């Protein structure tokens, strides 16, 4: 139990872009070398890869923060800084990634081996060589690289199997899995023996399929009773459900009532009761089972029905025939619909322009990056700073709030102050 984890919360951050370089060409006998500062390198991406050799999210219980490498700063002679190395994170096949803030699914790592770029590294900043013009031949400023943000994601593992075993606790699901596959689940004569999904590969008449044994459901599982819905996500992708019912009526339970109860809980989970289903009356080797079979067959309605004994093997061959005949007629599992994830970049946009106690303030990550790019001892750099404020709409917003020549404007987290100038 301790080694199986099917949900985890992680924090990820792509690499920052490297800053652009301020440099001027220096060479013997060359008195006034031009600007030759190179661009900063791109930050590393966060890349997720589905690995069919992994079966649990256990690793993410102990390590929850991951950060890709930053890009290096640009260099002289127009040399671009080295890009940060991508960070590759391997997860089990079938893992979905949710944005913790919105709950939306932004990636479904359905196909093993397929890399998915979850977060992209920041762009490198331009070196001063990029800012040279006919009228500004010696720019002594450069742009900083894009600074990326930390984001929180929820990882959910959803087992990829063709067939899922569902039913009440102690119905014999684990025994059936052991009978038809090489899996060796824990088997005992008490409820909730199975506390984590078990996966096996069944083979019959030259055909094979994956089958998952899911911990048992009980009445009001949707309200948190028993193990609740914690593991039903693992049958979300299954094409066929084997609904295993204890036909013996042990523990004073009615098999028909068990069948109806589990179907109701499947419906409450998300219409899983409409999934293709075979009803399996198990434990036919016990003396009281025969008297319930006809009632179970009638309650199953138009669903295929098989009476078996996982303990003795009775009826197993017929059940396997039915499974391999039905599976090819069912649609293949498909990845879940994904939402586009818009990663914020700190250099894009400003958050707010306010007036408080006669002082105007401009806040937002873009302002902090903009201040990093300015050389306040350079007239050309200050002109570029003012044009950037105007192009971004900050000047227009200040004017709307009533800013006049000489008013104090405070910019960025550090509160650097300037006089407002039209």
C-alpha cells in the first residue's frame, strides 16, 4: 500500500531567459568600436514523458519542486548565451496533469514515450548590439531575459487497461484476476483486502488484454463511505467492465442488491454504469450460489452474463471467450480533452496603475523587468524606457487618472520613483 501513490501535487518552474549583454568592440587601433553585446540564452523547458515502466507517482511524494536550468547571459562579440537544459520528468503512462488553480486538464500523457512540453523557458534578452540605429550608435543598455513563474499542478494516475473489475468488497475480484492472469494480488476472506489497483495481462486463444482489479465499492461510496471514489479513476479508461458479484449471498448480503448498488455508484461517479459491462456471478462452487443465479441473470438484463468460480476455474473459459469476442467491437480508449495552458511571462503586461495619497503606482512583474533593463545614466536608455511605458499603455492610464507634469510615479516592487513627464 505504501508504495502506491496515484495523486500528487508538484511545483514546476521553467528556466529564466539569460540577460542581454552590454559590450562594445575593443581592438587595438580601433578607437570607437561599435556595440557587440550578444543575446541571452533561452531558459530550459519542463518536459513530461510517459514511461510504461512506471506504475506509481510515489517519487513525487518526496520531491515536489522541479526547476529547469536558466539561460546564460549574453557575451561580447555578439555571442549568444548558452540555453538552459530542458528538465525531463518521467511519469507513468496514463497520468493526467491538472492546473491546480483552475482544476482543468492541461495534459493527458496517454501514449508512452511521447514528450509533452508543459512549461516553456523564458526568452533570452537582446544584447545592446540589437539596439544600434543610425541615430543611436552606442546604446549602453540591454534587455533582461524573461523571468518565468512557479506553477502548481496536480498529477493523477489513471490506469490504462482494456478491462476493469468492479464489484463489492470480497466479491472475488482479486481471485478472478489471479485465475485469468499471472498477477499475484493479495487474497483473503475479508472486505477491503485490495487497497490499491492491481494490473495483469490476460491471454486466451492467442489474444491478450490488460485487466485492472479495482478496490471494492460499497453503498454511499459517492459520499465517502468505505474507500469512496478514490480508485474509480482507474476504470475511467477501460473499454469493458467485469461486474463481479458474490452469488453465494455470504455475510447476509443479497447478490441482486449488490449488483444494483454498485451500478448506482458507477452512475454517480460519471455515468460509468453506461460503459460496456459483463456481469460475472462468482463463487458458484459454494452451496448457496445456485439459488441466486436466475435472479442475477434477470437483474443483469441485456448485459452478457456468466456464472463462474474463480476458485475452481468453473466457467472461466466461457467468460474469456465472451471477453475476447466483445472487446474488438468496443471503441479504443481515447485521451481526455485538454485545455490550453497559458503560462504567464513576467515581462508581458502590467497588473495595475493606482493613485494613493497623491502618488501614482505602477505594479506588475513586467515593470520589475523593465527597470532591470534601464541604464539610468544613459539619456538614450531613459528615452527607450519612456517609449516602452507609452507603448505598453502605462502613460495613457496615468493620464486617465489625472497625472500632471511633475507628479510622483512609483514603479515596480522596489518602489523606484520618477517625475511624470508627458
